[in-house]
C-alpha cells in the first residue's frame, strides 16, 4: 500500500446470522394485546340491494309464420322461454304443413321477459349485414329460399319462401347467426357450413307434411 | 448505530495525503474484517461497477485495484449467501478502505433480509431474480415463472396467463404483491394476475405446505412478488429496458429511477407494452393484441434506525384482445370450431387492433408499511393497504351493445396487518400476527346481463403464530393459524320475476404446519414439510349462475358446498457434492377431502341459442402427487447444463377418475456456454457473453378419459429455444443486449392448459431483441 493514501472506513452490514439478545419475555403481553386490538376493527357490512340489470338483449320468443300462397290457414311455429337460460324448459310448438304447397315465411323475435315486450327483430334488421337466418330441415322435400337482402345484396332470412313436397314428418331448425361470413362459399345459398360467427338462436321444431 | 457510523466514516477521511494524482494511476485497496470475530474475511467479491473490474479478498482479507482513473465509482461487495451491497465514492487519490462486515442483530437492514430467509428456510422454493426479469422484458408475471420446476401456466391465448403450482391455481394459490395478497377476480381461468413483474426484483414460488403467515386459502403454494430496498445511493440511478418481439410485433418498454437522499429514498417504475396479433406456425391469431401501461412509486424513510416507513403505490392497466374465433355461441358452434383446422375470422393480415371480445382491466394498490424495532430482539410490522380492481369484459353483441361491457365488476379490498417478531433465547424465534381483509365486490348493472358472480361483501380475520428454532444442523418450524370469514352475498335469481336473495355465511379455517430441515453433511440436506389447511368455498363456487361465454357452458354454483381440507406433504433432498454438480428432488403428496371442482353434468340445457353443457361445482375426495427433479452441472470450465423434470398426477379418489385440467408432465433442458474472457471488438468489449440452447418437451396429458373433455388432449410437443446475451462495454457505458428465439422450428402445437387450444394452435416462431441500460 502506498504511503500516500486516503483511508476510508466502511462499515458493512451483512446478514448471516442473528445473535440474540437479553430482555425478552416481559414485552410479549404488550405485543399480543396490540394484535388483538387490531382485530376489533371489524365492522359488520351489508351490501345494498343491487340494481337488477335490464336484460334487453335477451330473446325469449321466436315465431315463424307460414302463410300459404293462394290462401288458407296461417301456420305458426313458436318457441317461448320467458325465464331465459336455465329455469323452466322452453315451450315449443310445431306445425302441420300441407304437401306440395308454397308458403310465405316471416320471422318474428321478441323479448317478452320484461313488462313491455321488446321487438328484437328490429335490431336484427337494423344490422342486417351482420346477421343471417339459416333454415335446415331433415326432409329433403322441404325447401326454403331467401326473400330479402341486406345492403350488400346478401340474404338476411327474415322473409322466406318455403315449399313442401310429398307427405312426411321431420324437423325444421332455425338458426340466427351473428357476424357470419356471408361471402364464404355456399352461405348466401343458405348453407351454414362455412358461415362461422356465433349462434344467437338455434331452435328445432317438429313438422308434419300432410 | 452502525449505519450512522458508516455515514460518518464515509464523510470524513481519516488521513489525507497529497498523492501523485495523475490520471489513471490511482490505487484502491482495502481489507475486509469480520466484525464479530475481528478476523479478516476472505473470498468477499469486490467489483468496481464502472470499469467492470472485480477481485476477491485474499486469505488476509485484502484486495486491491491498480491503475484506476480519477472519478466517481461504485464498489460492489458480495459474500456467499448475502445480497450484494453497493457503495459510491469519489476517487481523488490512492485510497485504502477498511471494510467491516457485521453479523449482528444491530444491523437493521440485515434483520429484514434475515427475516425473509428464515421463514422460507425449510420450504421448497424456487425464484426468479432481477436479471431474469430484465432478460424477459416481453413476459408477463406468469410467463416469467413458466420454467420454474413444478410451475405451469393456464393460458387463454397468449396474453392471458396465470401460474399453476403443483396443480393448484386460482382460489387455491395466493399471490402476494409487495406483501399484499393480490385481490381481484382470481377465480377466473381467463383472468391474469394484474401485476407488473418489472416492479419486482425477485419473484419467489414457495411450494411447501402452506406458508402460515401469508394468509389462508393457499392450500399449498404462495407466489411472492417483491421489490428490493432502495440502495443507499446519493446519485440518481436507473435503468431502461426495451424489447421487441417479432411475433405480435410487440414492444415493451420499462424505465426505473431511484435515489437515496438524506430525507427519504424513492423509486419510480413505469412499463408500457403494445402487442398486435400473434401468429401460429402458419396463420395469424386475430384480435390477440394487448396494451399495457403500469406505474409504481416507492418511498422509504427511516428514523433513528428504529422506525422504517415504506410507502408503495402502483397502477396496472391493460387491454387484452381474445381470439375472435374463440368467441362462439352454443355447443353446435363449439363443435364446428373444434373441427376446423384454422379458426373462423382468421385474416391474412396483421393488426394492432383490439376489438370485442376483449378485457379492460385496471388494478391499483396503495400500501403503507411501518416496521418498528422496539428493541434488539423485538420488531413490529404494521401494514395498511387498499386495492381497487376494475374488470370489464366485452363480447360481440347486437345493436351497438358491443361497446357496453358484458361483465363489469369493481372490487375494493382493504388489508390491515400487524405482525410481531421476537428473538428468544437459544435461537428460538417467535412470530405472531393478525391479518384482516375486507372485500367489497359490486357488479355494474350497465351490462344488461345478469351477473355470473354476485355482489358480495366479505370480511376475513386471521391470527397466526409461528415458532422456529435453529439447532446445529436442524432447522425446525412450527406454525398454526386460524381464520374467520364472513360473507354477505346478494344474488339475483333467474326467472320470469327476478328476485334478490341474500345469504350470510360464516366460516372457520384452520391451518397448521410443521417443517424441518436436516443438514446431513455440507453437501446434502433433506427437508420435510407437512401442512394441514382448510379452505371455505369461494363466492364463485357457491353462487356462480349463468353462461360463461368463454367456455360456452352454463356454470352453476352450489350453496351447500362444504369447506375443503387438504393435507400436503413435501420431501426435498438436495445434494451438492462439489461445485460442478448439484441435484435437487422434491416429492409432494396432497390429500384433499371435499375437493371443490367444476364437474360437467349429463344434462344438456336447451335455450333459445341452442344447447349448452351444464357444469356444476361439486365436491369429492382427491389426491395430487408428483415429483420435481432438477440437476445442474458444469460440463467444462465454461459449459453448463441444466435438466428438469416434472411429474404430476391428480385423481378423484371417490369416483376413481382423473382430475381435469391438471398440468401434463414435462422435461426441460438447457446448455449454456459462457465466454470466460472479455471479447474485444474495436473499442467495445463484450462481457459475460452467453449462448444458451434450451429444449422443452411436454408430454400429452394421458391421465384423462375421453369423456372428460370436448376433444382429446393435444399431443406431446417439443420446443427448441436459443438465446444470446452479452454486456457491451465501452469507456462510457455498459449495455446488456440479448436475442432470444422461441419455438425455433416454428412447430404447430397446442397446449393442454391453454384454453385457446379448442380453436387454434399456439404461438409459432418468435424472435425477441432486448437491450438494458443501467446508470
């Protein structure tokens, strides 16, 4: 070490091990009483009644009205589930169609859960570009064609034409898709396979063709 | 006291002589003495940070540096088993330093460090240090823990992930941010913990039987996110970290500033992140971007070395996109999505846009902590903290309702805690404490959807006591805890006429812990840990009611659930025969009574949207057992290897079925080459240059029946990674740089614990470029 040096002392603190100290037990009581004191901070708290959200987006009822072309009784297929998801099972009403007959089909969607029913169909029509209704039947003789278009000339499916063939019985499924890919192959012809999006409605009705 | 003396010594030079103060001819030398024994200390590492020049003290405790330029320097002293200490001084002349290391309880800072060590002594744990946090600027909290033994991640896409320790997560895993139990909607598998890992210097995973002092509910594991104390540095110091990740074109920026003044010490930390769409091996994952902005502020002040005050405030704000193609309606949609190679809504172009479905979450924390040293053997800790968690989730909805959150919950939490620690005679240590947590959870009715989780108020009060004792080669730890919980819950019934139904629940929980660690020899130790814990059912388990959009299922709570109990045993064996090899194995077994889980029902419920599966919270007896093994070895002087293996099996013992959503087994290995010497390129030197090659193999989850899931678990996968890192040193600066490649071979894979696996592949090749600058 050079004689021309600066001396600098550093005191350093490292934790290896704690040595123990005197003067112990008598303060335990002070500590414990302090701890118990903080536990008295307890206050009983009740929550206020929450505001029940207005489920205006809910769809409780669907009806598909079929008016025979050339006159006759109107047939209505309907689905109603007033208490929404869960709770009671929905009420489903099928229908009997005439063989070899054409019908004008019109769809109606409602939210009847609240005091004043809300027409959901209006919302769907307003956003026609983002919605499409698909119709599927396990009867090959039942055909549905679209009778309406959105602003991009793709079908919406609120207005349709349904034709029946020979007598048979089976089912008709109505599906409403939100944000489907309407330009995907087959979608504008009513084929749901490539549509994507999410399902807002999917209900199946028993139908008889007589 | 010591610290005062230290300041005194720093300010007054004892002897000043005129020296030959020419540039770069100065010497710094000194001697390190152990205060306790008065003997010189050898093998203390001394480093001058500015010139990255380091040395060790010799047998006589001496060290020296020659030919040093005049200027300001930071000396870093480190010694085995201790955090390094840094000191600043001006070098004007040849300087001799008398350094005294103390090992006594008068060292107040030391007690703090010691206190932490002591509690975790017998607990198997693993940790992520600051260097790893800086080197993974692009990761979130869970991502940083991913490669720790026994830790897995539950993900929902790439942006949302939460840690799973030994198969437990959510309600059963406690995360402590800065000593405060993280609140928020921790029950949700699609909810990440809202913590900025950059605010931490160390993240520790305690894997033993429950750590008594960290609160109830943690049936086996605790994650601690901890900042370090602000160093005694009179100058402004800080760092900047930046990383760019190719996959997602993500930018992450972090800055930290800190300073110690005679009045108080402060630190500010800020992070910004922006990511766009991630990409799998072959297609974009649209709408998977994220934005994040976080800020934290820390202030420390002490009075007379008796009272230490610590204030911490942080805000965390994020917007996360959820893969558009994973947002589906009913079972038919799910079925369709499952059968697609590439998800619906996949676009050929990249975008930073975040649209519905998305999450906006903010989390704010304020903490006041006071530590009071009553005398040399007794300390009090008093903490008051408040948290506010605000979560909004947006779905794709009709008629402009997409901008209205489909879930909006605000939760406030207050924590009050008092702890008392006492050193007793003959190395006994006692710690007692009281913790109280008040939670207020409120749904916002603007959603127009009946809430999945009801409004509630809960009050928890816990008392604990732990006793530890250190004998010659045995550590012993015993702890007991009692918790009371009150829940005031207000639910809204479903039906034609919605009604408000109130519930009031009271629960009592007991935790107990015994652990011992035995040092067989210098090279071997064995520790055994047994813990008993009870956990009352959480609000989600009791009262969930409704459609969980993300999982396309109806989830129902059960108000008759009982408290679940768990008994966990861990046995850890460590063997370090020499400096070139270490081996660590951890065996664990956890026995559950009334384990609460979400069980798929036979019922398929019909709604106007079609059919939905129904899941109900049920209870059963269960076991989870497993094994974590790791080995580290030096292959050659500069070549190091690491090998890890994790095995886990969960069984519903009552019905003899596998437990669902348990992590698959995996093997991880890495080889690191570290350049021993500085590499010189023109005027720049490369220090600590490392090349790491790592490989992770994840087995398929075979412990599952086909009927327990919508699809079979994904097949096994193997990911290769490469990392280069170095410190660039020039005469003026030092910058750390790294380049990291993940999924090097761009493998298309799906991970069992990633819920996005139903719809899309996981992330493909990604390169990350990072720099870190400290001053």
